[in-house]
């Protein structure tokens, strides 16, 4: 079951958590802007920016919106997200 207010992360498919920084990289790879993500998720630009910079914890409802954006709009699979996140985390 997804947890609400995970610090700096989102849960995808009930198994994996995804960091705000990973979302930013995934969005950028596909050439999308925060404005594009705002239009798809209906979240405000300040909220999305704070989430990507891991300064804001999203509600469960908004976590679902971001997960749908990554999988439906950008076409990532959970496995692709997990691999990319592992790579990003190893570069810290």
C-alpha cells in the first residue's frame, strides 16, 4: 500500500519509490518541461518544482497523478524508472 508523505519520493506500482530528482531526469530525457507536466497533472508549477527538488511531499492523490504522467504520458515502464533511479542514486 502506498504511503502518504514519503520524504522526497513517490511510490509506483506498489513496489518501488521514486525520488523527485529522478522524475526531473525522466521528464527532461523526453524533452518535457515543467509546464508540460503541469498541463498533464493539473498541479501547480511551484508544487512540481518543489517536488522535483525534494522540498515538498505530495499527497497520495498527487503521487498517482505523477505516476500516471510518467507511465502514460512519457511511456516509461516501472522497470525503466527503477534502473534509471538506481543509476542516478549511484552518482551521488
